[in-house]
């Protein structure tokens, strides 16, 4: 069976989730008075508090905030596999990862972060925090007319495999490239219920290296015949990087009533962008005929 792969490269803020536009009021202002701007700001601040608290309490952020890496496995070669069950992270005196010793200490933390990400927040938070988080998610989803749950549902559609009539298997993978620092971005994936659809190894921070470099790494990682890439985001940097890579770019728009937003974006629309650059696959044609 012939196999093809679609790699969806997502921006995070104002694409899969809403945060900055809640905090600065631009999301509500797009509705011309139909949305309470102050309520959106308050919701955004609650999310900020949740993100920072979980980062500091469970993901070592206070210790490693200044040691951002583009992805969690970047220092895996320095991890000697030591049993960390009795390791005292508060007393190891981690410093800037300029030497092998500190690179190993940071790699230890990255290993624990990857493990906790894989477990999910239900294994990390107490019942009170879980309720607060779930209530905030539902309140935000209602305020944003189901932006969060629609984005998650779309990610589910961009997962798995489709078998076409010509016995072609079309596989999908979701990758996140965010301009934010790595640890808060991983925590956002957990809080916004994206962790089961985006693996921790598929989360990249372009904070220091830029999106073009991250896109280059992703291309090398999936370098094989029959692979297609599509970038989905709201910013100029991912647009320019996609153009440099000659990949299709879908610009997310906050304006109500549009198709390039959530809810609104469909696999048919994404397939049209793919088709312009790569041509349509048999499996996608079959899916469109069945919709």
C-alpha cells in the first residue's frame, strides 16, 4: 500500500487557543460591541495565573526560565538515564547549560517534564485545581463561541489515517511551532486539552531560533517521499517562513463569520491549500466525495 503523509504545522496563540487577544481585548472588539471586553480580559488573566502556577509548581519553570530550548529532546544526549525517583531538584544547583554538568541537570528536568506531559494534568493537579481548570475551559469556550473545542475537534480530524480508493493511505501528524518559550507552551497544550493530539516531541519553541529554523528541522525530520506540509497560524513570521519553504500557509482570522477561524475551518478548505501546491491526493478526493 502506498503511504502519504500530511504534516500540519500549527501556531498556538490566536490559532489553536485564544489568550493574547482576550487580554488586549482585540477578540471581543471584533464583534462590535456584542462581546463584553472586560470579561474577556478577566478570562485571559485567569489563564495566565493557571499557566504560571502550573509551570512553577510542576514543570521547574522558576528554575529553568532562562534556559529555554527549542524542544525537549535537545539535550537528551546528556541524560545518562539515572533513576530520578530520589533526586533532589531543589538542591542540585542548576546553572546555565554551558557545561556538560548543567546540561545533564537540565536534561533530567526535561525528562521529568516529558513524563508529566505524557501523564496529563489529571495525574498532577488536585481535585480543586482540576475543577477550577475545567470550569475556566468551559467558560472560555462559551465566551468564544466554541473556539477551543472546535480547534480541538479539528485537530482530531487532522490525526490518524484515511484509506483511498486507489489503496493509498493518507496519514496525518500535528506539529506545534510557537514563538513562546517551551515550558509554558507545553503547559498550554495540557491546559487547553491538546496534549493527546500533539505529542511533547512535536512541540517546538522558536523563541531564540526563529520559525524558519524550526520549519527546517521539521522538514529534515520528515524527509521522505510523499510528504506534504501545511502551516496554519495568524502571524507574519510563520507566513514568511512558509513562503521560504514553499509550503501552503493558512492565515487564521479572528473576525466573526469567516472560514479561516474556529469554528469555521474545515478539512476541505485545508485540502484546497494543499492542492494548490501539491495537487489533491486520492484519499482526500474520496473524503470530499463522501462529505
